[in-house]
C-alpha cells in the first residue's frame, strides 16, 4: 500500500501514532493548530525514540531516520496527498465535524479518513463528509508505542475496502486489530472499561472497599495488569467521565451513569496522575 500518513492532533495519542508509523517506514505529516503543540509532540517522540535506543530496542540510525520521516506543520493543506489520515483531537463531535468537513475537501478521493475516537460513533463523524464509505475508526491505545491493540470500527456506511485498508495500515505499524462490526457508542473496549470504572467508583463511593483493595481484586482475581481505579487515574478521570457520559447519552443504559463522587472529583480538578490526585495521591 502507499505509505503517506497524516495525523491531525499532536497530543499524546497523535504523536504516538506518528511515532510508530514513522518507525515502520511511513512518511508522516503531523498537524496541529499551534507551533507549541507541535514542539511538545515532536519533543515527546524524540524522547521516546531516545529511550528505546538507550534500552537497545532501536538502533540510533533507525531512530534518526524515523524522526526525519515526520514533518510537523500547522497547515491543514499539507495533508492533501496523504493516503491515510488519522484524526486524534479532543473528544468533541463539533471539533471532529469541523476537521472532517475540511479534510473532505482537501484530501484525494481514494484516501481514507480515520478517527482515533474512543467513544463517539463513527457514523456521526462520517456524516460531516461526502464520503462516509471512506471513514473508519482506528482506536489506538495509550501509550501507543507500548500498547499492541487497535480497535477498528465500521461506521454504518464504511466499505469493506476501507476497513481492509485500515487493517493493513494498523498491522503495518505493528498493531493487532479487533473489528467492531456495529457502530455502538464506546465500541468494545471503552464500553468494557467504562462499565468497570463506573462500578468500581460506586463501590468506592459507598465505602464497600478501598480503592487499593478494589484494584487488587481485579489484578489478582481477574488477572488485570492494572485495576480500574488506577486505570482511571492514568487515563484521566475527566476523560473517562466524558467517555462514559457519551455512552450513557447514546445508550441510556444505567450502568454507564457515573456516580456523583466521580463528577465532584472532576469539578475539583482531582483528575488523576496529571493533577497529582485522583482515586490515589500521585
């Protein structure tokens, strides 16, 4: 397949996707709205490559070559000749619509437009374009260089060819794919983790058990690498609250109704590792 990728959004997810793709031989255009955001993203990619080199997992000349394959820009028109475009911006439908409307006019007809969304239905995102059959979900996991999974999501009108191209891309950058055949909010993985986090937060809120013991139960009882409340702190309590609220709005399923304590944590700014306090002190 052709090997030109554009990534929209240079945050943690976007820069991670750019990093693994460049390392796999893709030419990457990394686009964000500010030079500061691009510098943070590219500095993070370089630091990550340096770590892999220091650990002997990547040759220094391969890291330099991968870095040279990444072009950072604030110009959306620079993505015009991309074969695959992956959007990795904030989880707000209005922002994604704006981006996909613009991309629809810029990129070539045969390009596929992918979203890294973890909870918004792909069909809703695709509706902003004139090519819904060329829109697909490619939900990567954080940190992208370490996590092997990519969740491919078929929108209501996604074609078999688009899904196959998305799989080819994800596998070419070293990921193992699962396919979500019905475009439900939250897909498979976000629904599972949100249901688990919500129930864990309810147990914690009502004093049934401590955060440590709830997480320990999941680690030792179910073989999870990390408990749900520690996962919430790592991901961001605000991000998980936003995701579970999206799923609840779409599904009206009570198991996705987050407890008040989780909402108050976010109101207070106790959103996990990035703030120093969540379900745990960091």
